[in-house]
C-alpha cells in the first residue's frame, strides 16, 4: 500500500487548498475577524477579565504610567487622574461602547427595514412621504441633529441610545424598499401570493430571508459609524456621562492630561480605531462576497 | 423634461428645508419652557411672564409656528439668550473660520485622495494598489478626534513645532486641516480608484489602445475626464461629512468656527443659537446638494445631449 506524501511541498492538493483558502480568506480579514471576536469576548466577560471595577479609586497611585514605561506592575496600563486602573476601565468602556453601538445599530436597522417594507407595500402617498424623509435625513449630517436634540432635551442614557438608533435608518429604508419592490414581482412571491398567503406571511417568511444578506452587509457598514457617532458624542461630553464610561468618554477625559499622561487618551483611541478598522475590513469583504458585480474591482 | 427635473429637485430641496424648520420648532416646543430653562426654578413668576410675552411664548402653538416660520423666512433667527445678540450675527462671525478650515481640508483631501486613487487604479492588484487601499481604510476608520489628539501629542507636545490650538498663522491651520482632510481623502481615493477602473474597462479605451494612442495620452485625454464626473459629484455629497467632522475637529483644536460655536451652545443650552446653527447648516447643505445635482447635468455632456433631444 502506498502512502500519500505527507510533506506540504510535495502535495499539490494540500497546497492548492491552502492557496484557495488564503485567496478566500485573506490574512487581513482573518486578523480583523479575530480582533472583533476578542472585542466581543471582552465585552461579554468584562467582570471576569477586569482586575478592578471601573470606579475603584487608588488615590495614592494617580496618573501612574503603564508597567512597560516604568509604572507599578499592579496597573500594567497605568492609572488615570483618580488612580483608577486603565485596563479595567478600558474593558468596561469597551463593553459600554459595543453594547450601545449594537443596540443603536439594531434599532436603526429595525426602523429602517420596517419603513422600507411599509413604503414598498402601500406605494403611493405613504411611499412618497417615507422617501421624502429618507432624502431629508440623507442630506443632513446626523451629528448635527443629534447634538440639537440633546441640547433641547438634556442628556440621559435612554435618549442617547434612541438617538444613536435613529442614525442610519435611511440606508435600510432605501435598500429594503428597492429590494422588496423587485422581489414582489418575482416568481416565488407571485406564487406564494396566488396560494393565498397574507402580505405579512410573504414579507416575513419569504421576502425577508431573501434580502437578509444585503441588510446584514449594511449592518456591518453601519456599525462602525454608530461606534464613531457614540464615541464622538461622548468625547464632546454629550454622550455617556461619568461615573459610567465609554471609549469616547475616556478619550475626552484623557485630553486634559495629554502632557503628563498621554496613555489615558491614546489607549481608548487605539481601541476605537482598531475596532472600527476591523469591522470595516470584514464588512468590505462581506460586501464583495455577497455582491458579485463588485468582485472585479 | 429638463424643466421638470429642475422643478422636482428644487421642490425636494424646499420640502427638506421645511421639514428641518418644523423639526427645529417641534423639538424646541417639546423640550419644555425655554424661559424656565434659561432663568432656572428660582425665577420670579412676573419675570418669567415678562420674558414669555417678550418672546411670544404666551401665544397659541399654531400662531407661534406661523410667527416663527415668518421670522425664519425674513432672516430673523432670534436672539442668543446667552450672548444677547442676534443669532445670525454671532454665526456670521464664526463662518469665515469654518470656511477657511473646511476649504483647506477639502483641498488636502483632493490633493491626496485623487492622485492616490488614480495611481491605485493604474496599478491594480499590485503592491502600490494594496498600499493605497489600506491607507484609504485607515483614513476613514480613524476617528478625527483621535487623529487630532495624536497630532497634538506628536507635533505640539513632543516635537513642539506646531501650535496645538487657536487660529492666527498658517501654522495653526496645518493640523486641523490634515485631521479633517484625512477621512475625506481616504474615501475619495477609493471612489476615484473604482471610477477609474470603470472607465479603463470601457471599450473606447481598448479602441484607443488599438489605434495606437500612447498610454499616457490615453489616460490623460480619454480616461481622466470621464472618471472625473462621478468624482466631482461625490465631492459635493461629501460636504456633510466635512460639516460633521468640523464640529469635532474645531473642538479638538479650539478653532473659533461654527462647529465649536455649536458645541459651546449645546453645553450652555443656548437653544436659539443651536436652532440657528442647525437651520443655517441645513439650508447651506440642501442648497449645496441642489447645486451639485443641477451641475451634474451641466458637467456631463451625455445628460446635456439627452436633454437637448427630449
């Protein structure tokens, strides 16, 4: 009995498989996916991973540098102006930012998708009105509207999450409306309708699963924008308020200590940057895979 | 056909402006009594009544709405309750700073983004293309408040070569303009690249190559003008990102423009001011979008031709 050569060099099949794998899943995409997974795990297991609570103060050890810059080994990324451990605060801040961004993106996706279905179902005046709102929303920077609403209503967490949720709804509404209009004329929808299915059945059981992939891609494109909106607003002092913390709030508070303790601002900034970067890379890759017309670009 | 196109575009712009104005009115009224917010709980009832009558807040809601609308239409955006000057005057003072920063940032993004996009498209799938694309993703993934802080840290605090805040010399402009321009240059590079690739794959490019037009000439006279059309359009629509970015960038660098004015007005709850900035910015953007829409038909000869026929 002959044995297949086990060395990778001599095995054309294995090397072809590897090359195909590398082509399909570029290292950059895999690294980004790993980073996203790490961020999610950190957010889920914040209590287990954080050495301290994010409000625990150690006033004897204020503004200590990270351990690799000669700080105490107890706080390996240093402490802030109240002697709070930066590692612990980063972990909790990541959790707050990620949870708020997921909630915000999900709310926007739900509202936008629903309005898209409504526009495509009722047509006529309803569609005109919804599309007019979409155009109006798309022509204005959302940060401006968000700041105006916060100025008028004052700041609280529920309102802040709702505002983040409204962000980006117009993309889902526009996409959903277009796809539902075209799906309605396709054979499967016509057939199910002829069998007597209610519009709700057709939309939820047949059309929604068919257009879900595009909506999921839109979700990954919208998610980093929501993170950036949350961190921008918290950075400006209008989002998450102390004692709660988010990555943007940490960065904004760290600005005051740039000269003496730059790491307080730079560390959360790096986490924001790497997170949005990874999601953008994975989102682009997903879009290319789902949209064959873009594959040649 | 053409007149109808223009009429629809103008109609939509007007509707958007009306929606924003109504939105501003509604949030102002839904949010409670602006006079109580301003004067606090301890104010005498007579004082509150006096101010209420002064600002017309004792009238019925629909009357206030029409009065408010008429005011906006005649350019009366009310008084800043903090500054005690007309809102429009205060905004007008901040506009030059914002324009200076915004236009410089636009220049930076065009000067970096478009050449990079062209180079990437011409060297598709080569290392330089990959490098440009990675730069582009970096550019629009880095939050501008973080980039601004990194620049301040590096050039103001460590190297001590650039001023960290304020306005005055050209040196003050360098870091804010780079901060604001980087994100736009990233997305512009990507868009230019894909627009160029579209054109390079066109049949007329192959025809030009077949009849022996030199490569440089083909790129300069056949590809670039055609690729420029969508790029110019998208440049107009990027205005919104620039406005949103300037709110944050002006705050980071203490740049005395409209963005920073908005942030200080939101902090100080100067509602008339916030409302004025919201409306002025929205109107400016709607009009800019309208002009881009109309200019599109003017730049693109194909649209002109089809209009002439119809």
